[in-house]
């Protein structure tokens, strides 16, 4: 039942504050991670974990890419790969490596095959971040860490993605503890997560403004999404959402790669979307965007109060000040809404995009 919403995708976008709270429920309390809730088998595996290999497809792969930035920040090495490539590569597994699969459905054929093949590869064990309790990935992994997004019907994944990021952030805090995280640092990270549902609500209130932005996309054939650091995978996810439901060709690039090729594509017909929070890479991104402006590219920016954009002609939406740890989650929301409103204007089938299936159980 879609309730008051025109599409399941929109309903699922608006369910995010609630399902993020669900995913945090019983796992954090008063500035502490409640690790006992992970189960003894999981904590025992985390004790042995020195490195993490993440394997997933599509949107779930993008969640894994964000987690890589988080894990490496606390000193845990991490590799991330799409399952369809990982499977056919001769992988060298570092000592103490934990295999993490990420999947909404738990039935994605390549991800499942990657898990099955991993038994012979020397991992210390396998953990799945998954949304469907009775799924194959849950049954066949050593341990699971469930997202609690509820049933996701829209083919374009939204609430599954943000709850995957929440789950991965919780796992990161658990691993960080083993790397000497102080109680004060833990409290900061946990409090960021605690306030996340409210932050997402605030972004959802900007929907009308995003709808207006979307008007500039409906006659476009291409779009470029830029980001640096953990916002690069956020850009990748934004581009995937736009292409799958609006059929506009969208590509994501690390902003620093612009002058190594894609800048040649930029002219007045090319919208360039960028998440631009106040973070250590801000100045670098601004200088990349300056190059886009100099070629007449139209800029669509998502930023916060602290950022002085200082460019000519751009559209921007200012998000409330947010926390660095959870910012990639918060900045994913306006990109979901942008894709949704562009698709709506183009009149495409938002919930059932052509050629796509919700669960890819064939290779
Ligand atoms: C994109 C999308 C797909 C899935 C991918 C993996 O919106 O939904 O890219 O993310 O097919 O599916 P799961 O997460 O079920 O393994």
C-alpha cells in the first residue's frame, strides 16, 4: 500500500527516518555501542578481523565504497569490489580478512556465488549486511547483521541503501574499539547516529526546492555527478538513481579526475551535480567546480551553511549543519529526491524502470 504517496519509491524515501531508527534500535544507547546485541559469534569474528573485503552489486556496492573510507579512517584496511568481477579474479586474501557481503535482497546471484567461493580462499569468516531475514545470503553466511528497512518495493533502492550505511557505520565503530577508540570518540560517533533520523527528516523538508531544481534536468541527455572522499561513492549512487529511473545518462567522477578527461564533455547543456559539505577537501572541490563554470557547465550543489561557494551562476541547496561521520548518508537523500522528481517530470515508470528487476538472481 502506497498510502498518500504517488509511488513506492517516494514512500520508501520518506520511510528513511523511521527505518534508520529501527536499524539503530537496541544497538546503541546513551553514547555507547551495545555490542552484545551483535551476538557472540559476530563479536568473536570482529576480534580476529584485521582487514575487510566487501563484495556487493549496484547500490549495495556503493554502500561498501562509503564504508571503505570509514574503516580506513580507524585503521582497518578494506577492499571493495563488485561481485561479478571479484568472482572471476584470482584474489589474494590478506591475513585476518573478513568477507562482508552487502545485499538488500540476499539473493543476488553474483554476490551469493562470491560468498560460496570464499570458503576456499582463507577468510576468517563471512558476514552479510542484509535486509531479508530468510534469504540465501543470511542462511549461508557465518554471521549476519540485519538492516531493518522493511520491504522495499521500488526497483530503485533507497531506504535499503541508507540502512546499509547505518549498519556499516555500527560495524565500523565496533572495529574501531579494537583499534583503541576512546570512550569520548565513541560517544561522538554514536551520538551522530542517534541524531541521524532527525537530520534526514530535515533534508526531506527540502523536497519542494529539489522539485524545482529537477525542472532543469528534464530536457537534458547527460549529467555529471562529482564528489571527493566518501562523497564520491555518494555521487556514484546519485548517478545510478538518476539513470535507472529517468533514463538520463549520468556518470559519476571523483572531482579531481575532471581535468583528466571528462571536462571535455562540459558545456552549457551539461548539468553537474555535487555534494559539497564543509570538509577538508572543500577547497579542492571548489576549484574543480570553478573549471566547470569556466566551460559554461550548469552547477547544482548541495552544501551547508559554513560553505562559501563563491562561484558565479549556480543553484544550491543548503542543508542544515550536519556531522562529518554521517554526512554521506544525509547527502544521499537529496540525490534520491532529485532522481525521483526528474523521473516524475519525464513521465517514466518510477517504480518499475524498463529492463530492470528488483532482485537479480541470474548471473
Ligand atoms: C539500484 C539497485 C540495484 C541493486 C543491486 C543489488 O537501485 O537496486 O543496483 O542494488 O541489484 O541488489 P541487492 O542489494 O539485493 O543485492
